[in-house]
C-alpha cells in the first residue's frame, strides 16, 4: 500500500485527503530506500486525518518511552497532544495509568501501545469510548475484541516497529512548504546531570518520572509543561501562549489526579451498570467546586446508590497538602519564579527544564526556597 485515501482532512470540508510516502529524496534508512510502501496496515475501521496525526505522534511517544525505560508504554492522545502517558510492568498497566491520568480528556482518544497488544489490554479498552489504537502487532484474540468495537468500525492500525522515517520532514502551510530536520534528540539520564540547585539529589524513580515528562513534552503541542509521578504523566498543560498558564493548567490536572486517589472518591457508591464515561464525568464534578451539581436531589440518584458526603474544600486542601515527590518538565525555560511557586503547591520536588533565561538566578532561588532539585537540560522541546 503506497497511499491511503482518507474520508476528509481535519474538517469535513477539507477534501481530498490522503496519506502517502513522499518520493522526494532524501529517503529514510538505507534499508528502506526505494521502498515507498506505507509502514502501516489497517486491520480495522477507516482512520481519518486527525486519527493518523494522533496515532503517529502517539506511536513515537511510546516507542521512545519504551527505549528510555525498558518498560511497556502507552499513551492516550487527543487532538495532537497526549491526555496521558505512562509506563508499567505490563502493557495493560501502562494504558490503565495513561488513561487514568485525565480520564475526562481521554474520552474518544486514540491509543498508542509500545508492544504487541494482548487480550487483557484489549478487554480493558473494550468498554471505553475511543477512536482507535496503534501498536506494532496484535494477538489474534485481541484483534477480534478490538475489531468488534463500534459495530466493526473501530480503527486498528498496525505499524512496522522497525520503520525509520526520513531525516528531513516537510509540511505545507498556505501553499508554502516548510522543511526541517526531524527532532531525533535522544532523551535519557544524561540530560539530568546539570543540577543547578542546592539540593542535588534526584533519585532514580524521580529521574524516570522526569524522562516521562520530557518525552511526553516532545510530542505535546507547545507551550507545554508536564507533571509526572509513579511512572505516569499526571498533568499536561498543552498549547498555552504563556508558560505560567501551562504550569497552572498542568498543575490543576495533577491536583485533580491526586484528588481522585482520596478515599472519598475511591469509595463513591456508583449505581450498577453505569458507563465508564458517566463515572469519569461524575467524579470530575464531585471533586470540583460545582459538586452540588452532582449531589442535588434528582441528580445523585441517576449516578449513585446513595447520596455521598460532599468533598469539602478544606478536606481537599488538606489532602493536596500531602502531595509530594512530584516531577515536572518544561519544554522551554521558565522566565519567572512564579512557575516554581505554582509548582510547589502541587508537591513538585524535581524539575527538568532547558535553562537559559535572564532570570535563571531567580528561578533557582525559588527552587532553593522549597528544597527542590532542578536540572538544566540545555534542550528545548517545542512541537507544532
């Protein structure tokens, strides 16, 4: 298959649309020179333009996470940015963590898996609303489970794990072709060696979380900031014009992730047969300042078997006060210490950012104020 016709582009009025292999030199890896077949196989459904943008960005992310950590990796992609990304002892654990990073945003996601999709992972995916999945291979039972989703229209993409793209990439905007070298930067522990704060201690677990944050940012629409903990991204702030807005957005998402771990939330008495998306939405309202919308008479009966006690603001503040050991990555330097002040409210202890601001001294000073360890990576990770 050398090209694939798509239903339409980003929007229904954008026709025609296709994906194909460009024959213009330079070719990719020498072993693939002259081979213009697409490195993908459609096993189910008919993926669209945005589906492929999510799928191919997500595949790169999980492939790099697997290379960096040696563990299975998964990502939940929405509108060309990850809603969640994680590693796990198994592929199932990795996707469970990735999806639970921000389950509301993961509604209708495109899933990327670093390893061959097994039946256990497919069965977990089965009840959730999702647009599709990309993986290097699928067990026969897993493929049957996934192909049955959405009455057989669920998108299932197999990608060649040994595919190496061209070193030069191109795109057209307003009829003008842009060209650049692919971002082949290898993200590993060497980027975390220049620790510029008084606290120099970054344990291995925190290093792994920082790598997850940085690799996630490499495939997140910029400006972007990511919080990570326990082998997963727990808050991603994407596509903001101001870095402090990235930090606040990602921090709020990280806070929400942590609030969902509270015993009050874990013990919510959901009604039998409630769909996963309805549970996710109910939790999102329950932990917000608009909790009365789900606890009012006539509302809670549709979701719960009994009316839960409200999760009061004082309780939430106390719980968030126990949040600690969080890692944070930024795709560009922090221009002001206000980013660090906000990060401290979400338990951030470890930071990786490029450095290079004229106010680096102020940023380091605020980190020292909170006992944080911060590494200057010296690299920027803008993605558009």
